[in-house]
C-alpha cells in the first residue's frame, strides 16, 4: 500500500465544512471588493451588498463548527516526508485563517450595526444587537478594510501550498482534505 493510500483523512464532516467555507469565502471576498467600487450600477451594488451581508454570519457558523469538529477530531497526522518546521508553519497559517475570518465577520457585523444599517435576513435574529455609534463604526470599518489584506495573503499562501502538495509533490497532504464528501 502506498503512503498516500494509507494516510488518514480529515473526517467527512470536516471535509464538507472545509469546502463549504471555501465556497462561501471565495465568493464573499470578491463581492466585498467589487461592491465598494464607485460607479457600479445600483442594482448590481445592492445585490452584492445583500449577498455579502447575508453570507457573513454563515461563515461565522462554519468557522465555529470547524473549530468544534477540530476539537473533537484533531487533524490526522501528516506524512513523515513533511519537515516539522513546515508542519508548524502550516498549523500557524490554519489558526491565522480562522482568526482573520472571525475578525472579518465581527468587524463587518459591527460596522453595519453601529452604522445603523440592516443585517438583511439576519435582522429578526440580531437586529439592534449593537447600538448606533459613530466611533465604533469607524474603528470596525478600518479593521474590516485592512483585515482583507492579511486574510487574502494567508489564503493565497494556503492555496499555493495545497496546490504544491496536490500537483507537484503528490505526497498525500492534499488527499487529507479531498474529496469534499
Ligand atoms: C457579518 C459579516 C459581514 C458583514 C456585515 C460585512 C459587511 C461589509 C460592508 C458593509 C462592507 C463595505 C465596506 C465599507 O464601505 O465600509 C464590506 C466590505 C468588505 N468585506 Fe465584508 N462583511 C462581513 C463579512 C466579511 C467576511 C467574512 C469577509 C471575508 C471573508 C469580508 C470581506 C470584505 C471585503 C474584502 C470588503 C471590501 C473592503 C474594502 O475594500 O474596503 N466581509 N463588508
Ligand atoms: C477560502 C479559502 C480557504 C480557507 C479559509 C481554508 C482554510 C483551511 C483551514 C483552516 C485548514 C485547517 C483545517 C484544520 O486542521 O482545522 C485547511 C486545511 C486544508 N486546506 Fe484549506 N482553506 C481554503 C482553501 C483551500 C483550497 C482552495 C484548497 C485546495 C487547493 C485547500 C486545501 C486544504 C488542504 C489540503 C488542507 C489540509 C492541510 C493540512 O492538514 O496540512 N484549502 N484549510
């Protein structure tokens, strides 16, 4: 049996949650980047805002579910060919990905509520959770604006590493998270 075939995978639940997160995040970021551009046709801009604000809390739920699943089923061991330093870097990137996703959801939520704007389909649940406050709105807006940079860099590094393992090294690391279900 090859090393690839014998390597343990993330659980099915963890793989489903991972790929749902990818779908949500890789549509939410472009929506955010495009919707803040000036001169967009109004219907398109409204649609993007609606999509962006509605998906945010789903990303929060996915991250919390993933953290709970990770506590229940720790990541399967990496192949022995992965040097310990590389494994530590990968682990750090994974924690930073979780952290910056949380930062983006929380700052986005605060920016909208403290600014007095609707949270769309989530309003019946969280409407009025945070009072209008110009100072909070300004800080949250700055964090949300700048938080996109580390998050996108982390995602690029993560995808690059995954592609390297999946396409070049073919050492079984990628198959730990594949197929999605
Ligand atoms: C409840 C969750 C979220 C809400 C309510 C929300 C809301 C917003 C709002 C209102 C803007 C417009 C920025 C402004 O003009 O101040 C924005 C921009 C943006 N959002 Fe979110 N967001 C949420 C979650 C996220 C998440 C999870 C990500 C990333 C995964 C993200 C990425 C972005 C990006 C990249 C921009 C463009 C920022 C810029 O260029 O200034 N957002 N978001
Ligand atoms: C929005 C984009 C993405 C985010 C936020 C993300 C997040 C994560 C996180 C947090 C982990 C660690 C799981 C854990 O142990 O708790 C992980 C693992 C993994 N991801 Fe992603 N991911 C993204 C996109 C991708 C893409 C596009 C690929 C494939 C090209 C990929 C492939 C993998 C693989 C193979 C692992 C297992 C790696 C290992 O355990 O060392 N990810 N991802």
